[in-house]
C-alpha cells in the first residue's frame, strides 16, 4: 500500500537529525513556479490570503523571499522530520531505523501546497502554504488547479514501482482533494478513528490526527501490504471494528 499524509503547520528545524540522506522533491520545478508568485506578495497580502497574524505573515513573506531553487542544502530538512504537528507526533519519524526510513521513502507520500508531493527524505525549506489557499496562478484560481492531475500521476507511478494494490489515505480532506480521483488508478482506503465519549464513539479530531500518523508508522514497521494485515492495527489502543467498517472505510475504536 502507498500511504498519504498531510503536512503540518508546525515545523522543527532545530532538533538533531539522525539521517543524513536527503533527496530532492520530485516537483521542485513546479514549486519554483509557485515561489515566483509568492515572492510578489506583501506581508499584508499574505495575512489576508492565509488569515494569519501580522507576525506570521511577516515571517512567511521572509521565507518566500528567501526561497530559491536549487535549495541550499544547509537550510533544508527532511520532510518527515521537519513537520511536527499531531500526525507527526504519531509518526515519530525520528524513531524509525535507516531501513524503515528507506521503506518509507517508497511507501509514504506527504501532500504539500508548495511542493505538491513529498517523499519522507525530501529536503524542504521552512514554509507555510496550505493546499486550500486560493492563490491565483498561471494554471488557475487556486492550488488545486495549479497541481491538476500531477499528484495523482506521480502516485500512480509509485504504485507501479512498488506493486502496491491500494492507497491508504491518512490525509485530511483538504489535502486529499488535490489528488485527482479520475486520474488515480487505485482503490482508496480511508481509515476512521473513533474514541468513546460520553458512552458514544465519535471522531475526536486531535486524537484522530495522531492516530493517522501512528498507523502510518505501524504500516512501515510491519511492511503491511494487505487489508487483512491493516485490520490488525492496534496502535494507541485502537482496535478494528468489523461491524461498523466498510471496504473503503475501516473503523478503529478506542475506549
């Protein structure tokens, strides 16, 4: 299976890095196209476009102005180690062995507003650009139109390389929407994580995000390839619930 994750807003460029292997994002030329548009924006433009504070707008304007291709190696960090949101607390990429990271490089992809699609060891510069941002560009009115079918095409290529039978979608709706469904040549499995709250099982967003990362790490460590194997997932105390599951939406309960 090929796992898809969303990126995170929170970044870590300070912690020690275990792996020295660093690859170049496959769609870096397209990222450079976006960077040209982003460099035109003032801090005020960025604040309005992204709905962020003046401080964050100034920081990201500086980041966009400094962005260049080829990217200075000394300033980049591997994507799976740079992102530090809830999903990545579950993934714990820093605990993966060299061989597990090598496996992840073939079986895990991170969707990105700026980079399109990233392998775990792709070096990236600090940035903030959510996929849902309505940034006008030469290809259309927003990032969905900018990326078009390219993300699905790359995913198809990798599915062929690894012989994977389906996509394990652990990304958010905002990001998975960027993968053109008509182009994608694979079945999609989107796990659902529910916690018992006041006697009922409900999706608790913060827990579900971490569980997506935990499942991704579990799949990598187990080298899981089938739905039958995926049903054995027991990370973070979740368990597969056959009664409420479907083929495309397996449900995992906790509590």
